């Protein structure tokens, strides 16, 4: 079960069309969403999270349609959402922030409070549970963000450029986080970084100009790399091949 | 919320100490309009006047909390909870602080009251809570729209100015939109209905505007998407409610003067007989001193009847304009119904033993009683004498003495001097010890009064009538 877009069109207020009758389904498992700036990656993820409502068309997760008011609660409870900017809630500790996120996602207070520690443990931050979230580094804060999506037992976790601004060590730690996360939920991650695709993800979706240019397994994506692509740069080469000249 | 975060990290937690200190300082320092004297309506009004500090702080805390939600990106986090639940989770500690501050103010006022039968006035408290909720909503809306650096000071300063500036403006009723029961009450007053419904409706109007603003904002946490049909509907309904309640608020207060008061119902008076024909009535908060007051009246009646001042049918705390007493047959079960004092001959002179004819003495005397023990029996007696002197001097049937000086200034001087003599003489006849009276009054004045008091009752009655006539020389 995954997110399906059906004739989905979206336009921000007074802006140009970002998505025009987009129809596709994210595969289950670990999926990376690639695309140049302005391709509509964040819009797609925000629509999938139901943080945005499409101007036309529909988004579904299994049988759940967020446009149907009675299904919105279930939809949002099932879909975890880590936006591009993870912010420390002023005055809160890590555990409080994670518990609060759980409460916002409909969990009972006590349940969210109890579930916050295992969620932090899953992202390797259990020892920092009682530390002010505002005192964490950017990478740690993103892991708190991941814990926020875990605490309410989401079945699908969406992450918008979670590795932007992280140093190599933090990216490695984040990769492990995604691996552990995928044991309990499907994961969709948008990113510009292609160097570790093979180790982390099962599927690749390339979005450009509001349309899906590629959707397939990582092996199929690797196969798009032209012969003679430099070792370790196959993903970049395949990505360039999908987009065609001048796209990036 | 049981989350520690909603208490420990909440702005209300930090603001509680300073606010409660300010409220306590205010309650114990503020003496404008006098103390409530055991009268809970006045006491409750005084307690809720601390809203001038509480409401701005509550609004500022709400603005800060909205800013936290805004900075935390809750609106973009696709929450399952509805916007109202999310807001209330953050705002409930703030509201609790406001209610606690009101409670502290109320307790502070109660501590300052010597006796306080009954309970705080619930209608005033209800209007205060509605006002508080209005400011909570306004602060939240400001915090949704503006960054904390702007919203918090704006809520704090703007809220304070809203509370304290309108009383300096015309028209006078403007002040009653800001705070319930403003200017209420002396013992003789009740709170005017418009003084409660006006500010409550104005607070609902403020809250409606705030809700409309929050519903329009893309930064307000909500379950649905901003700009959706539901947001538009909420905005429209909120604006409609704000308009209707705003108009209703102005209509409710537009008839009020500087104080939100109405005449207190005479039905509240607690009465007892002081002799066959005289009934004494005090406000319930002074009931503990009713026996003492009855004794003062009994003594006064006994002292004044022999010199021609007839026992009144009623001695009451209700001011003249509002009192009307209809003694039942035998004078045992009279009822105070509200009305005007009579000014005619004595009704029943049984206590005087048929002494000199009465001198147009009033059928109702006004008395002043206070709950505080610092207000002594002598103070009650002096008040009685002063009120009686005033009533006698204002009596419509009196004619000025024939030998009033021709010069108006001299006439006035003679009239005022005679009035002072009369007051001192009445005090002693009403039961004040001569030594006490000597201490209270000007020695020069006392010479004439002392000489009069040395005469027998008939001589004093004649002196009284002559002095009353001389007092009539003063311009009226």
C-alpha cells in the first residue's frame, strides 16, 4: 500500500502550475524522490502528507482519501511527515517535543509521553531525551524530527530533504536511521544527494517539470547510466540521462 | 494537559509570579472609591478591576504561545488534532493563570473586608471571565499574525491601554466596554445590567474578530487546509458574531453614566423594631451591627422626642430618594418598598410623653453603618445626627427667621453657624456624651450649644426651633 496521485494538479496562490494532472503511485518500501530545484518534490510530499490540498485531482493512501473529512484523521495518523525545516519548539526538551508531536497526531497524552522515549531510542537520541531540543545540532534535530514521525506509529514516513546541510558523518548516521525506520514503515525521501542511493533505497522516482520522468527500482535506474560512467558516479550519470541535457 | 511541557514551558508559568505580585499590590493599595465595606457586589467589582493588569498579561502570554506554535511549524505539520484543541492545549494554562489571578484578587479583597456575608457576585465574575477569554483570543490571534517580538508587547501595552485609557475619554459610556462593573458600587448601589453585559459582549466581539483573523491566517494550526470552505465559513460566522455583539455591547452601555450602577433593591434591607413606631433597617452586610444600631436609634429617639422631634417611622441605610416605608398597623411589620421621605408632623409621639409639638421632623431618618469595627457607635450616632440635621434643614415647610441679616454674606454666615449649632446639639440629644461632643466640635461653637443644653426640655425645644429658623437664613 502506498500513496497514489490521480490527475493531481496544484498551483500556489497566484503562482504558476506546479503539478499538472500528475498520476502515479509511489512504490512500497524505501523510495528516493529526485529532481531539480522547482521540480515539485516538496509539493508532492506536502500533498502526500495532506499538509496541502490539491487544486484538482486526488491523493490517496490505500483506501484513505484526505479530502474526505471523516478519513482525514486516519490518513494523517498513518502518514508521518518530516518537513524540510525541523524546528525546536521553544522551551521543550526532546522528549516533550516528540510527545507533543504524537499528541498532535491524535495520540492520547500518556501514550505519547510513554512512546516518546522508544521513538528517540530508535533514532539514537534516547540519552538526550531530557535535553532542550533547541540545544541540538541540525543533524540531531532532524533525527528528533524522524522520532516525531515514529512516535505515532506511522505506516508511511515522508521526509523532505532530510540530509540537506548535514555533514558526511551525520548523513551516515541518518542513513542508518532510515534503514531502521524502514523496518516499521514505508519511507519516501526527497533529496539532491545521489551518492548513497544503492545502499539505502529500493526505488527511485525522478520528478521534473511537474511530471514523473522515471519510476522504478534502483537497479533499473542504475541501468540508465551510460556505459563508461565513472565508478561511484553511476547514479549522477543515470539522473542526468533521465533529465536530459540542460535540465539541471 | 498533563504534559509537563504545557506547564513548565508555558509562558503562563513564567508570568505567574510577577502578575500575582502586581495583583496583590493593587488589591491592597487601591483605595479609589473606598473599600467594599463587606458588600460583596462592591468587593467583586473591586476584585475584577484587577483585569486592567490581568487581561493584558493573559493576552501577552497567549500571543507568546501562538508564536511558539508558529515557530514550531505546527500549522504545516499536518496535525490530526483540530485547531481549537491545539490552541487550547497551549492556552489553557494561560487561562488558568488569568482565573488564578482573579481568584487571588478576590481573596485579597475578602481579606480587606471586615465581614462579608454571602458570596462574590457571580454575574460580575462571569462577565470578567468572558472578558478574560476575549483577551486570550485577541492575544492568540496577534501571535498567529505577528512575530513574538511585535505581538507580545502589542498585546501587553495595547491591552493595558484598552483597559485604562477609555475612562479618560468621552462619551462616558465608552469605559464600560472595557471592564465589568466599572465604578461599582457604594452600599446603596447595585451593579447596572449594562455594566456587565456591555463589556462581556465587547469581549465576545473582540474574540470573534480574533477568531476570524486566526481562521484567515495560513500560520494558524488547523486540521483542514487554510482557505478551505470551513475556514471561510468560520471567518464569516466569527465576523457576523463580532458585528452583532459589538453593536449589542454599545447599545447595552450607551445609557450608563460614569459608574455602572443602579439603585440597590430595598428588599435586601434587614430590619428590626426600635420602639413601637420606629423600624431600623440596615444592609445585610451590616446585620451584625443591627442591635447596636437599634440601640443608637432608641437612644436618639428618646433624647429627641422631648424637644419636639418626632420618632421617625423608619431609620434606614437606604438613601432618601429611594426609600419609602409603609408601616403596617401597630408598626410591627413595616416594609421598605422604595420611594420618598415624608416631611410632616409626627406620627406617633408615645415615647415623648406629650411634650412640645413636633417641628416638621422627617418621617424617615437616614443612618450610616460600616462593617469595620473602627467605625464606632459614636460614629453611627454622629452620622445619624448629621443626616437628621441635613433633613431638618432641607425640610420644605421651614421659613427663614424674620431677623435674617440683609447682607447675603452675613445671612449665609449666620445660617451656617446656626446649622453647626444644630448639628452639635442634635448629636448630644441623640446620645453623644457631652465630653465627646466637646472634643469633636469647635470650642467656640460649643459655648452656645453647651448653654442651650443646660436648659430644660421646653427651653431646648424653643432654642431648637429658633436655631432652625436662623439656619434658614443661609441661601438655599
